[in-house]
């Protein structure tokens, strides 16, 4: 079985929308695109590089992120990340499978939880989600995400897509396996699934 690993840039109030550039995703009138770039530093870069260069994986992407990556990374093959992203398989949840032009792209058509569950149950390297905020609600609801690495920036936006809130996710305990704080206040954490939620009673 393959693990599904989610890489999330988030604000303190849980916003994930458009961390990398002003025009990345302006849906809903979002005006703060590029908020992660404003707080990243060398320590943050080292952490991200470790997560996305330290093991073999294939990419699992939603269509919006796929289109952004397909436009950017083939023009940056000299970078280690660009070379890897271009080389590996890109699984794309999409309703328009005939328009995937980036080499190594494989469409996943149909119910996202069902198609991803079938992919996860097979053989192959782990599956890394980058961006792709619309993938998380169905995958968390189905209990399919095995590991997440969170990069929380010291900013509150008050508006934007928040995919880790609400009651859609299946309840599960998580285990902290890595944790760092950068000089600019970026909190970086890695969690893995750790069985049922443990409850208790402080009064006893």
C-alpha cells in the first residue's frame, strides 16, 4: 500500500489559498496571494526541501495546481525540484483528462475518494500532494491521508479557503514526528496518523 502525504502551507487561521503568488488563485475575491513568500526564510526552505526531496514519491494533484505546475516546472528543469517533478508520475484528479500535456501525467476521473483509494491500495512510491486544496476534504473524510507536513506562517488573513476546518474529516489521532520554528516565526510540523482519538477527563 502506498502512503498519501500532504504538504500544506497555512496561515494561523487555517487559510491555504494562494500561498505562492498574487495571481495563483483569486477566486472569491482573494486579495492576499503570495502570503507564504512574505514570511519564508532559509530555515523554511531547508524544511520544505527535506520533505519533497528526501524520498521517492509520485505527485497527486488537483487540476488547478496541476495547471500551475505544468506551466512553471518544465521551464525550471535545472532545479532539483523541477527535474524531479518533471521525471515522476503526476496523478491528476480531473474531469478533463484529455488535456494533460505534461509528460508522465495520469488522469484520475470520477469520485476523488474512490479513485485515490484505489491508487493508494496498489504498489508504487508514496503519493505527495502539493497545493490542491480541493483534494483534502474528500481525502480527509475518507481517512486516506497518512502523513502531513504543515508550514504555518505567522499571519492571520480572515478570509480564504480553509480545507482543514469543518466536520468533513474522519476523526483520527496524530503523532508529531518533527517540529521546528524558524527565526521569522514559521512553525513547521510533521504528523502521522496514530490510531483512534484518545479522550479523557481533566476532572479526574
